[in-house]
C-alpha cells in the first residue's frame, strides 16, 4: 500500500510494505500529509504490474478541536477573551469566525488569517446573543474546521459607580446614581436594598435610558438604614446587573429648637425641650452640657420617641450660664 499527494503522478509514500491480501482491509493512521490531491495505490508484492489506485483524488485535512468557548461561557462586550483550540496536522494559518444563530451560519469574521498558535485573544464585540458559537478553519481548506460544541452567550456589562459604599445620604436630599455600560442596553431598572443587598424590594425607577439616564437624580427616601445598596439592571436581561460594592447609609437629621441659646431656666421648673426631625427617627437621646458644649456627660433621657418633637424636662440643680442641650439617636450622635 502506497499513497500519492500529487494526484497519482507518483507514489513515493509507503503505507505498508506487505500485508495479507486476504483481509481485504487495512487500518491506516492518517499521516500529516495535508493536501487535496491524495490517492492510494494497492499492488501485488510479488508482481508490481498487478495494482489499482483511487479513481479520484481525496483530501487529508488538518483536524481542529475548540476547547474555549465550547458552550455555556458568558462573555461580556469589550472584555478580552482567549479562543483556544488544538490542531492535528501541520496547518500554518487559520481563519476565525463566529455565529450568533447557533451555528446555522458564520457570517461574522474575527480574523481572516492568523498564525496557528492554538490561541487567539478576542475583544468581544457588541453582538448580544445567547446562541453564539466560534469556528476555526484552515485558511487553505475551509473543509478543515471545528466549531463550539454548544452555544455560549455574549452579554452587555453594567458597572454601578455611585453610590458604591460608605456614603452618608440624608433623607429628602438629592444625590446622583451613576453607572457605566458596555454593549447595547436600552433601558435599566434602579432598585435599592436596606439589608446589605440580600433583597432589593424597593424600586427607584424603571425604563431609565441606559445611556442618557446617568447620572440619575434620586431624592433619598425615608427608609433609614446603615446597610443600603443600589442595584442597576438591564431590563432586557435581568442577569446583567451590578450593585454597590459596599453599604452606604440613609439617615435622618435632627434640629434642636429649644433651648437654643439665651434662655434662663430655673431649677425645679419644667420646660419643654423641642426639636424637628427629617426622616422617621424612632427614638432619640437627650443630654446636656455645663461646659459650653465641650462634653455632654449629663443624661436627660436615654430614649424618647422622636415623633413627639417635645420632652418635658424638670430643670436639675446644675446652675450655670453656659448650659447646652443636645439630642441624638440613642446609639450615635447626629
């Protein structure tokens, strides 16, 4: 058994010098002799005039196996990802293409001809699809190719930039929510959490233009918490989202209205301490100072309802002309 790579002009390549004719078959491990003009010749070892050859040319192709992306991958627009494959046989250059219709067609060129190193860094295009496949083929013979075994996904990307953690935002003030995106996104939904991102039950806005909607001015709601986060989500694909990296605080504010300076309050009398509040502060603590506010070591009441906006204080025997009162949350000063 011999083979030719020039359409049968000569047969210089030995497959086997002698094998039993009676088996009528021979298992041939295909050599690295890539070409399209291959023929095989069989002849009688004892009489070379008795022979036959392939009636027409056949091809020996390079073999490709794509290992990445090979199905189930999720790649984000503008990210850099490696296409990886192996090759059987000597193939100098390969062509790379991709499909967005599950491999029905491969009309999208990645690279027309690149050296066959087995890897290619691909900047992911803005071709949003859940049915993407990649194809690698021999530049010189498109019949030698492999494709991804199953679909993978190209999706856009979202990155929330503010609030991103550690902010202190007061109830009823306005602050900007900002984000960046890669790829085509039409509209986004904005939500916030008060439990550190475990849930996002609170909708800020829907159908916000993903491009022109940032910055989005948000009037801070009366939902006081130290473990708040914001999430931005692609409304066309809820798997595309991003949230604050860390917790921020939504807090209320307090303003003491009386005593506020110049009062003369007599020991034993009852006077009303009054205040206003922004936000649903549940309870407040009242203290007073006798050193012009340098310290507040004197407790008036450890906790009283913030909604009362008033507290009746029986003036203690702490005679001074530089007395100050302040009110705080029971656990932290405002």
